[in-house]
C-alpha cells in the first residue's frame, strides 16, 4: 500500500530529516496495522533475546513472531516508530516475554504520527 504525502519542509529536502528525497511512503498491511494500534495505545511492549536482538512482540497473533520482527524493523528503519530497550513499560506484566531478558517499549515518532494522520485523512492506495 502506498501512502502519498509531501513530507518535505518549506525549505525543501535539503533541510528535511526524514523523507529521503521522496514523497511516497510504502507500507505493508502489517505495518499499517501496527501504526494504527500505536495510534490507539501510545506505547507497546517490545523485547529481544540476547542472541539475535530481533524485536519480539506478542500482544497480538495476527502475524507470526518473525513477521512482527520484520514489521517492527521496517517501521523503525522508516523512522515511524522508536524502540527503547532501556525503557520498559511501567507496571506491564512481561510474563509472555519470560524468554527475552531485554524488555523495552515502542512508540510512534513525530514522523509516524504524521503518517498515521495522513492514513486517516487520505486512506491508502492499493497499487
């Protein structure tokens, strides 16, 4: 799915910190679903194992653990979410993540919030 947006600031792409010179952001259905979830719940748990450091997210079962790892990594690489393994969620029961020694959180970035707003206004283009 393509999200069309002119995300460049008034000064142009030279002063932009995140659009990589383009005006098109391509998101998979899984990426869109997780962005929408983060639009409802500001912070979600994320963990990783020491051996592979892949993000682990077990709060939903729509996708496999490996698919969620790819979704989270893609959103992080697109700078739509932040991953903070030094800031676990307070009072969150990480029982489902007992095999992952590193507990953290993920949240939308400003760029992710802007993308989410565009999704809500423009919808998606199934190209």
